[in-house]
C-alpha cells in the first residue's frame, strides 16, 4: 500500500524568516527514499488555533502527518496539545519519560522544576520516541487511519530523531524493507547522466534508479524494496555495477562523503601528504581539506599566491616565466605546483591559477579559464578547465572541486 | 490597515527534499520588515490541481498571496495558469514581454522557439514585474480583495525580484512609507544585546527596534513608519545613535555587508594591503577575503602553515620558539604574523594558531583556544580567543571572524 505524508512545521521563527525550514528538506529526502509521497509542506506559527486548522487540512490530504517543532516548555508543548485535541486523545502522565527528565537534570546537577514534567504528559496509547539528543520526547500514534509523528524542531535533534526513531517506525508500516545505495559522481551534469542512464532507468521497477543534482555533483540513488535487507541489497548490486560501468571514471564512490573526504581516505590509505598553491581559488582548497577532522596528519600547508610577487618570492615561479606567459598559464600552474611541493615538503601539491572574474585578466584571458596543476615526485600534470562565464563564487568552487578530482584521479591511477 | 500575507512555493524539487525553501525565509524576513504578518507557508508540487487547492485555502486566510516558482517553460507556466483560473482571469498576450524575450535570445545569439512566447501570456490587467535577472516575468494584480504576486523560484532571481519589484509594490499598499536601518555588530550575542537594549526597545513604538541573530553576528533593525522616507529616517536617526552608544565598539557599521566587506572598504580607503598566516583556520580567512570581487587589489596572499615545518620553513618561525612554547602560543602567533608580513610583502598580516578539535593538541591546550596576531610596521598585536568546546566548523569560523574583527579594530583606531 502506498502512503502519502504531509509535513507541518510549527514555529513563528520560520514565519519571521529567522531560519529556513531545513527540517522539511531533510525529512522529505528521507521519505522519498522510503517511497512515501509528499504532496504538501505547511509552516504555521506558535498559535494553537492555527496549528489545529493546519492539522485538520492535512489529515484529509495525507495518511501520515509529521510535525516538527512546538514541543518542549518554551512553547508550552503547543504541538502535542493541538494534535491530541485534533485526534480526541487525552494527555496522560508517562512515568519513564518523567524519569528520563529527572535523570537528565541530575546529570546536569540542576534542580527540576514542575513545568519540565509537562513534557512527560503524552497522548494516551502513543509510542514514545526517546530523544537521546535533547529534552523533548517525540511521539508516534495511529488514530482514525492517520499515522502521526511529532519530532522536535532544532535541526540536528530533528535529524537524529527522524533517522533513528521515525524511519524505523515508518519502515514498519510497509511490507518488507527498503534499502538504497548512492553512487556519487563528479564532472557530469544531472541531465547528461540521465541521458546515459535513461534506458536502464526505464527498464527498472525494483530497484529504482533516480538522479539527484547536488552542488558537489550528480548523485544516482538505487532503491530496492524486498522482504529482507540482504534481498534488497542483492537486487541493488547488479544495477550498481551497471551504473558504475556506464558512468566510468566519473564515479567517485558509492555511499561516500564529499570529494575531499574521498581524497582524504585515499591519501591516508597510501600514506601520502598534500599541499596547495592557490591563486584564483584563494585558499578554498586548503579550507575544504582542513574542514576535515584529522586533516593535520596529511595536509602540510598551502600558499595563497594572489600576486606575482608571492608567486615568485614564496613559490619560486621564475619572473621571466610570469612575464612571458602571464600568471594564468599552464607554465605557471606547473611552476606553482612544483614550488609548493618543495616549499611545503609534501608528497603531492595541487595548484590553481585562473580568472574568477568579475573581469577578464590584463592579458585578455576570459573569465572562467583556470589552469590546474598536480606535482608529485619529479613529475607534474597540468590541465585546463573552463568554468564558463558564471558567478565568481561558482568559478572558485568548481575550480577547487576539479583540483580535488585531479587528486582523486591521480590517487586511483586514472591519470 | 494591517495586511496578512501567505507564501505558496510551487516545486516538486522542494517536496523531494532536493532543496530547502530558502525563498520563503528571504521573503518572510522582508515582509516582517514591512510590518506585514505571515501566518502560513505552503509548499506544493508541480501539479495544477493541488496548486489550485493550495490557492483556494490561502486566499481565505490572507489578503496577500505571494507565489514562488512554477513560472517558465520547463513547468508549463503552471503557477500562472492555476492562479489565473483561481481568480477567473484570462491570460492575454503582452507584447513588451514578448519583445524582451526576443531581445534576450538575440543577445545570446540563439533562435527563439514558439514555446518561449508562452511566458508573454499574462493575466489580463496585471502589473508586469520586469525580470532583469532571468527569463520569466513576475506578475502582480488585485482581484476579489486579494493581492497576488508571482515570483520566479531560483533563489537569486527570486531575491532580486522580491527586493526590487515586489517590495515597492507592497510598500504602495500601505499608507506612508516604511524605512529601516540595520546596525551590525560583532562579538555580542543576541541575548546580551537584548539585555543591554531592553529599556530602549520597550520605550519605543515608532520606530521599532528588533534584534536578529545571524551566523555572522547580531543585527539590530530599526524600522520606522512615516508619511515620507525623510520623516522615517528622521525618526530612525536618534535611535540609531542610542544603539551605537550602548553597543559601543561592538558595532561594525550600519547597513554594511559582512565583516570582510567592512575590512575591504577600510583597507581600500587607507590604501593598505593585507596577507594571512593561518594554522587552525586553514585558509578560511584567505577564502573569505578573496570571495570579494576586486580583492586582488589589496590581498597579497596567504600561507596555510598546518605543520611546524611550514611555520619554520616558509614563515620563519624560530624552531626553538616552536619547541619551547608549542605551535599554539602567543609567541608563535606573533612570529607567524611577522613572518607572513615579510614573506608576502603586505602592510598588515593576520595570523591564527589554535586548537580546532576534535582533540586537544599534544601539549594539552584545550579545544577552542586560539591565538590571533596582527602585524603592521614593526609592531604586532596578539590576542587570546576562546571559542569554547564547540564544533570544529564553528571554532574555525569564529576564529576567522575574530581575526577579521581585529583587523577592523586596527583600521578604525580601536586597538
């Protein structure tokens, strides 16, 4: 049987524009992976009557209602009270939740006040979703052919509660299990990937194959429905192999993190260190690598050479080379990478030099033209990349990612 | 007369969780500044019947409907058709919009196809909101006591169309004008600012004063309602002066951009150049500065010294200093800043060295302890910053911002 869910977010801060409704995005993506349709999201403020009205509309459009926010003492447990009323349920005292509240306050060495126990008042006969990431418990119940799930609003808490509490509850509503694997790519757009995979996608029913455009690259999600997880993964395996074969070296991995995480893992596995010499990306590659905890074990350092003086003085790019070819040239990309490798004492050095805009450079090189270098041992690869005449931020991001992809290709023997 | 607006976002990609509804956040914040209430947001997919139902519900709850998305040929101008139907309006051919489409394609040297002219079919008697940032024109009209505004969905386009087209239209609906000024701060939390400003806030009716917590710092928005803009700003001026006096040197400016933009303007005004030596921030400061177009005129370069070898070899930090005090020390912060100033040939150099986590360093320095340096002429300031035991990403961001604030303080004579 196919289910339809509707999300109701409760919080005046959303209506004032203080925050975006990222909970809805996270939950929608999760529901789509479970094969549950979502036709509407609603956002409503901390107002009991309007929450009740939103619930009344939603229950006639969907058989699963998921609320976020409006739990906890600061909003008088607004959502819980409104939902209990809408479904004619009493709130009853739930001793295990009261005990969790006592324990939590004891651990913080703070006294419990009476209003904290409001959170232990839960709809009669509900399933309590223990909250290990915050104070307000979540709730799930079925009434009048509708499944209701209430989750806390703070994004991290909401995500943990959704993944670890709501998803198992929702999976139990369907026969069998749903499992998925995500093939991540770099350097191929969503529509190009779709064109290559169209015949395969059309031939499939279970598993299904769907492309997702992410800022970091196109993702292909393979989702199977079966009686057991092992059966689901057995259905996924041959499709995963086909996708990998069709997309070839564009595939950076399956169920992996970002390009920098993939590079990190490869560098660690091979015991190699890395460094950077950045011109147009201005420190972005170094920033992306050092975002990762543990990066100090393999990232030696970086040089942002935003002027020719720094390219010459710190990286040792010959002045006559700069004069002859200009800073945006394959020659300088190579000299920067070699110079960084020597100055930083790393096994591999990446370099970028290009035109991020808003204007062409003084030699007339077009906006979006970038040279990337990768130096190792006494060798150096140089590649020319055209980001096109797009926004500065996008040219910088794409250049940094393309440099990281060059590193991935080198480390996996694709160069 | 007070207005109530409701936002309807049209887009299946929102219901699949591919993107978050950031348009709703941006518009809600803008409406709140105009004193217009928002009680609900609705998100609906690319489905004409469900869009019509969402409009039918919304028009009974609000007198201003703002839609985002569902314009343009890829979705068959879904929103326009559904709205025209809901309000019993014909779509009529609008020659100036057709001409804009012809001109745009001519500029791109691409042939116009017939379906592009669908976009020139607009509800009879509407106000056309010219789109200078994309292809689909926006639309505004009043019918049956409801004001309807349709904006394109892509976030940047939506923001420009809202600010430059919808806001003037909405301002015309109210008596008089609404004007606001935003005092930006750094280094003071929302609740601390609120505590200092509470008496002033409570004493005000027009203008109003409201704090907003942003990732880059607390903002105080002063909003006045008057017959003319000049009168509104005259009401704002004394409150602005009071806020600045109360918050003192935490104020980075009024109606200014980010901290890096404030520093950029100050550096430009004084004709000074800057460079960086980053350890724990790993290139983030360089990245923030070089995000700004034109930064190449005043940013010389940066050195990310993630190992002691690079601190010694490239920045010239004495090895015995590193041995004696460790990399996370005020001495090394100073030597890094001085070394960067010399190596990069800049007027001012910023440095960071600290513990971003997830573990304390090998000398037992706690997570979140960071030393910041600022070298100029033959002087150097060093300051100790405690980010606290928070997430790595937050320690890095706060350290980078605190370093930029040190630069702002130096450039404005506050150090």
